[in-house]
C-alpha cells in the first residue's frame, strides 16, 4: 500500500527510481514538480532531505528537456531542495543552469561565487542579471573580464565593494567604456568618480596641436584646433546631459575634458552648464581674448582651477604670467548673474568683439 503522507510518497519514489526506465523517471520528475508547486503551505515537509535525494537520483536519468523544466520550476520557489539547486546551477548546459542562476534566491552567495569563477559566458550573464548581486559575487565576475563588467555596472541591483571598485578602475585604464558606464551609474561614490575622471585611459593619446594652435613669437593669444562637427556634438550630448542630470557634470569632469582635449565634450558641457548656445561657446573658445571664455566658465559655476585648465589646454601652450593674472582678475570680479545673462542671451559676442582689450578688465570690474 502506498504511503499517505508526502514524505512517505517521496520515500517510496526514491526506492523506485533506481529501477525505473528513463521514461517513467521523467513522469515521476514531473509529478514531484507539481507536488512542490501545488503545496507551498507545507514547505518543510515537502522539501526535506528526502525530496532532495529523490530529485538528485532523477536528474541523473532524465533528458535535458526535463532538467530545463525542473530548473525553471525550482528557480521560482522561495524554498527549494538545496543540493538539487546546486547541481542544476553547476550544470554544463546553459539552458539548465541559467534559470536557477538568474532567479533562485535559495542559492547561497558562496555557491554563486564559486560558479561565477569557472562558468561559461551565458551563465556569467545570467548571474550578472540577478535582481541582487552580493559584493563577493560581483568581484569574482569582474575578474572574469571586461564584457561582464559593463553588464554588472548597468544592473541597479549590483553591489560593489571597495575591492570591486578598485578592480573596475584598473580595468578602465584599458577600456574607456567601463569608466563611462561607472561614472554614469547612479550611486557611484564621488571618490571613485573623481579617480575615473582624473586618470585618462592609457589608450587615449593626447590631442596633437595644429599649426593654428601655436602661439606667435609676440605671445599672441591661442587659437583653438579644428572645431567639432555636428556628428561629434550629437555623440557627445547624450552623455553630457546624463552626467548633468546625475549631478556629475562638475569641475572634476570638465577639467578632465579640458586636459584630455575632448573638445566636443568640453564645448557641450559648457553649453549645458551655462545655458549658452553651442555657437556662443565656440565663439569664446576661439576668441583671441580670454574674457568671453572666462565669462562662460563663470556662468557654468566652474571654479578658477577648472577655468585655468580650459584656458591652458585650448592651445596646448602654457599661459604667460601676465595672461594668467588678467584672466584670474576677470574671473574674480565677474558676478555669476551677469555672466549667465550675458552668455545666455548672446551679448557676449558683441561684448567681446567690440571692446578693446585695454578696457575689458576695467569694465568687468565695475559690474557689481
């Protein structure tokens, strides 16, 4: 006579499995899946070690399709046979392993970390797409390579330790995409962002100055290299707008653009921060006098150090002491409100083109 309790049924099934043909094993497996799903109010009884033992025997004797079905069913359970889950998660076939790796909340962090260290790419991506990824698992995946790093950064459920951030910073030296994604990710600590923005990737070569960017022997003001084209602005704007929305379009970011010669990013950043049309930004960047550019920086709420970096790197040549002193005087005497009004309404074009250099500093100093 068959046992009446679920535990008794499972004991008899375990004894019977050893002698069952594969087709009958598949039917038994389907029955156990239905039993587990249909009785969530009796998890302790149904998911005892006996159930785990039966399933471990069955998965050795059924076809792959049945294992895929079992994996999907167990992945959705809040309480599930732990050894069976672990065996499925470690399966070589991604179709079997991925449902559990992606969804199961029963798998221990140590199991996930061990699997992440040696599994294939599909399994890695399944783990990287989990709703919550613990720092230990994150660090193991980061060590596997750059492609999975981007998936982790883009997943809001990923948790990063200090060691994980350090590993990502190290990889960003070889992959600018990692730095960009990490800077744009909400919640990235400010020290990490500053570190990323302050260290240009090793593969990025410094901008080569053109003939038009070289100072004359008389110390004439610098002329900028070739202006960015519409396509360059179109590529730069989404990133700049996103950085601004996240509150990360700051002095550190703009300083990095200036030092690395990222002209399209720099121009777009000044336009977004100051509210000035891109044409105005282009005008002040190529103007022989520095007043308009200093005004645009002031309107963008940038500090003097960032303003000086922009002035110094638009030609690749160092400012003279006199030029630096004059620019700093303009910066310190400008009112924020005056600068913003002037650059936003285009008055900066006529202001900087009609006034001779001898009167500019005095006039700006009187705008109080």
